[in-house]
C-alpha cells in the first residue's frame, strides 16, 4: 500500500479562520445595549469565518495541505495548524452551520426574552474558535488545548438559565468532559510523546513499532473514553443532562461543535497517532467496534422511552456518534469515508430536528412528544422540516444520511464485520421507531381540546427559516453530497492509498 505525499504550503488563513470569532467578542460586549448591532456583528463574523474556511477548499481538493505554526509552547512541541481533507470537512460543517444557528438564535433568544444574551453570543463565538482550532490542529497537543478551551467555553452556555437544574447539569458536564480528558487523554498523550518523540499527526500513524500490544490497547481505550464529548457509554450521561440549555445551545452541542469534536478527535487519534496498519496488525480495534455497537443499540432503546423531545434527540445523538466511531474502527476505506461523511450528514439532519424542537417550544410551549398530537396541522412547515431531518438521521432517502450510512454498511462488508452490519441495521430500525411516531402523532392524531389556549401558528421567521434551510440542505446532500464526499474520499485516500 502506497500513499502519495500531499503538497504543503504555508498560509496564515488557518489562523485567521480560528481568530475571526474570537476577535469579534470585544465588539459584541461593547454592543450589549444595541441588540441589532450585536447580532449584525455575530452574523458578519459567522459569514467571514465561513468564507475564510471555504477559500481554502479548492487548495485542499487540489491535493494541498495548508500549514501555519503559531508558537512553541513546550520544548520540541508547538501550537501548529494544518488544513487537510478531514479537517476541512469538519470546519466546513461547523462554520456553515454557525451562520444558520446565529440566525436561529436571534428568533429563539428574542422570542423567549432570554436574559444575558450578550454573554450567550460571546461564548458561542469562543466555542466556534475552539472548534475550528480542533479541526485544523496539526498535532495532538494543539488539538488537546483547543478541546479543553471548548469545554470551558461551552460551560456558561449549558448553565445559561442559572437555576439549580442548570448548575447541577453544568457540574456533571465539567466532571465528565474535563475529568476524562485530564485523567485519560493527558497521560496518554504524555506517554505517546515520551515513546515516539513527536505528537504531529501522520497519515500512517506515529506509534507503530514503538508501543507494544498491551500498552497500545490501554492507550487506545484511554483516548476513546477520554474524549468524552463523543458520549460513548458509559461516559454519556452529561449529554442528556445538558439539555437544560437553550435549544440553540443544544444545536451547538449536537451538530455544530461539541459532540462532533469528540468523534473527530477519536478519528484523528486512530488514523494519525496509531495508524490503521498498526491497529490491524495488533487487532485491537475490535474492542472499539464493540463499544460503539453497544452504545448504538442501547442509546436507541433508551430514546424509545423518552417523552421529552429534546431528551429523545439527545439519546439519538449518542447513538449516531457511535456510527462515526464504528466507521473509524472498521479500518476499511469505505468505513472511514462513511464515518467522515456522517459528521456532515448527521449535523445537518440533527440540527434541523433541534431547530424544530425549539420552534415548537417558542410557538406553543410544548416540550414533550405526548403533547404534540395534531401540532403538525398548526405548524406544518416546522413538522415537514422535522420529517425530513428524521429521514436523514434514520438513513432513508431523500435525506443525506442515507449516503453516509450506505458507505458505513459497505465498510462493514469490506472489513468482514457482519455482526457490526447487523448492529447498524438494527439501530437504523430503532431510529425509525423513535422518530416516525412523532411525525405520525403531529399530523394524524386528533388534537386534544385542552392542548392549546389559542391558535398556534409557525414560530417567528428567525426561528422558522433555519430549520427549513437545513432540511433543504439535507435533501440537496442526498443528490449532491459534494464537497463533503470528495473530502471524505481524499481523507481515506491519504490513509489507505489508492
């Protein structure tokens, strides 16, 4: 197996992409008494970040990787950025969805007259800087530092309501997210640095030949569980608890940034620290496949029993993240393509569902599935978007999730992991079992007379437009999955060759 080396160029654009949303924070703070100005700057920064990221796309598709060294933070180890196909895919997803999430935030936060809106927008911007930093990290140290910044930046968002429930959920969030990374990832990273003398990502990994089978198994599990933003069981409890946050924050947690950062870090470690060759030779990825499959099935079963709509979506997310981890652990080319592609496809589908949940709450105050009987006749556009988002997450046409799950299924066959194929199919059936009844109840069940005190219409335009846009994007991605599919294939080619 031969892998052609990529051409490298130096550019400051990766740093600019990271800094755009960070530099706008002082302006947002100074505009606290002018909401229109504050939100205009938020939208402007989001658009600029996306444009900077997108400007590097032709170079990456053309076979270049873009590098920039920021500073030396430890002797021999620097804070360094590198834009490759996998990082570009994740950065495109997060930067594009920040735009629609910012639009949605205006309708949601104003519609509910939420407090501390300036603080909310500031920490949201900081979170996106950290997310792009993770996407463009050139080494494990840089990725770890941005990972921790994201953990701290999202804490005020999770605890936004500042009531006892929010504070309790915030403590659980920090214990799981910070506790695991400090107790597991940090010592594993130090061990890797001591054994290999480097933390720089390489397509074939850096640990081959330097770490024995037992040590490699322990290290792999430390990374897989230590990046607890991926919410693999049993380190998943923080995710449902974090649903106390405002719905735009839930969208950030589940689609734009946090959980995707977790699975992205696992993808990076498996492919660029251990390397698929080493994992295959030592036969240690089967344990990760088993953990992912277990999480996939159990979380889907739990989702079936959840009446709270956001909690049902939260457990759905736990299962969907496991698809990405499973795709990486299959150690097959199609599996990795499916894993990378599912980062994008799940993001557009799941953010649509959370946007719809928030729109329903803003318009009607309904939070539970049991209270949604007949609401589709009152909010037809919102529930139509919810239906499309559901199809994408389930993996049915014409949702983009069908494309990523197809590649994952092919990946299980390539790896001769037919038990994992069965788990994938059973999980998808369970996805349908907890999503489609919601749609049926909304459109076809009679509406209780006591449900609404007055006519319920669609949510305000700022709340309605984003789910319609992301639902439409999910359909477009079914017919035209580029550039995400091209980037996923490039990422797989850089690792597997061919």
